[in-house]
């Protein structure tokens, strides 16, 4: 399948392309969207390993909860998980991340991160037993909950973000991507942890204690782990724009913030006595922190929108888009109108519109990477492929029925 459409000639000045100089010529067959075999194999291996770790966690939980209680607690844990993933979908809506990467992130959090925490905790208990020190008691519980757990859990979750940062470095564009991956990993971790907490509550106190635990963890604080780990995710997103030494320092600072917030949350349940103190702490500390986190995410989303429009306007100045197309592709209102129009069109044109929006956004961020000093042969190859794709998408949208009105 070939298309006869205007194609701009490359030019060494910014942007990397200049206005079209030739009216019409045949230039390509349908551009390839597929991933390389190595990338697909890596994604499959990662998902399988992380999924196996989750299976181990469920087997471990079933040993002391029993199959029936496990199923009940699993069903309850799906409620906050669903709420978190809906929020992640909203955050990720502007420039969606690849689904396999999100599945890996979820399974890493629910499986590998939890296994890492359990293994480390077991190692500490064995070490204490070998030295003859007590492995239980108020002092040990405090150290475990307020120091050990935040450090180990946030490091394990951060390791998942690091893997995605490395594997997705051509698509890891900034803080919003970091938040998306961090929130997905944290959602998986909270899912497995909630099963354990719900199960223990049901065994020790029955339905009443289970209901209270669900209220605290599933209703009042479903985003606690998300807020902690988002600090690390944002740090990775900022590190994308820094050189190696600065990037490492930024990530470490983000991890320290995640550990500190986690320790603050866990410490309240050890240091504050009585329901009144805990409620006051929740209202005057955790609620403002959560509101601040929401504001930060909203501001980061708006920054993505501004970047997309600014970079596409540069391509428009070089003749690759019209001003009307930039408004359609790079503003929330324009996208809503475009998708609304496409909803009443044949399937190919509807898919073409979705691809047009997605590929144009990826093009904008590919250029942003280059302007940020990270340009290289790979980035320029991405730009060339994406420029071909957006023209293919435009042709698919226009179709045989005439231009979009």
C-alpha cells in the first residue's frame, strides 16, 4: 500500500526538517509500528518473572489465610486497586505508556517488591536469632515498621522504576512518565499488602475488624503507597533531563523523600495513641500531603500539554502541520472534538485519528529530548519514523471521504 502526499526535505537547522519543496511524490509503504523482537522477548520475560513472583506471594498468603479467606481478601483488595488504576489511566491519558510496560510495573509491585520485602525481613529475623537477640518486642517492631519497611519497600519499588527507566529510555520523557510507572508499581504492592492486612484482621477480629481495616486502607488511604513511590518516579523523570552525576543525585533524593513519607505514615501508628490523635494526624498531615501531590500531578500534566503544543508548533512552522492541526492534536478541547468526530466515522478513520494524536505527541516529546541535549542517532531515527507515521495517519484520517470537517 502506497501514498502520494507532500513530503518535506530534511534540513540541518532546527527543527530537523524544513518546509516541503516538492508538490507530490511517492515515498513509502505503510510505516512499521511493531517493536523489535528483542524488545518483545524482554517484555515477555519480565512479565513472566514478575507474574511468577506474584504467584509465590499468593501461595505464601494462602498458607496462613486459607483459600477461602484469601479469595475474600483478594476481592476486597481489588477495590482500591481499581480506584488507583483509574487515576493512573487519567494521568497517563495525554501520552499513554506501552501496555506491556504497565503490566510489568503492576506485577513487579505486587510480586517482586513484596517478595523482596519478605525475604529481607526473614533474613533480619534469622540474623537476630543467630546472635541470640530478640526478634520481637515493641522496640523491634518499631524499627521494623518505621525504618526497615520504608527503606526496603521503597528501594524494591524504586528498582522496578529503574528497570523501566533503562528499558524504556526512548519513551521515558519526564516526570509524568515516572509518576505513571511509580503509581502502577505502588498499586501492585498495596494490592498484595492489603490482602495480608485484610486477612490478618479477619482472623484476629472477624468481620468488624476487617471492615475497619478496609475503611482505613481501602477508603481513607488507598493512595498512600502511590504518594510515597511517586517521589521516586518524579525523580527519575527529572533525571532524564540531567547528566549522569546529577541524575544519580536526583534519583537518590527522590528515594529519600519516598522513604521519609513512608516512615512518617508508619510511625504515626506507633507513636500516636488513641483514635482522636490518629484522626487529627490524618486530617492535618496526610490529607494536605495528598492534596499537594494531586496539585503537583495536575501541574505536570499541564506542562506536558504545553510541551506538546510548543514542539508541534515548531514542526508547523516547518510545514509539517497546519495551525489548526496543532490545536486539534495538542489541546484537550481539540482532542475531544477530534475523537468526537472520529467516533462517527468508519473504523479505519477512527483508528487513524487515535494514531494521529498518539504519534504526534510522541513526535513532540522526541523533539523535546533532542532539545534537552539528549539527541543522538536513535532520537533522529525516531523523529524520521514518527514524521512518516503522522503523514500516514493523516492520510488514514482523510481517507476516501474527503478532508476532516
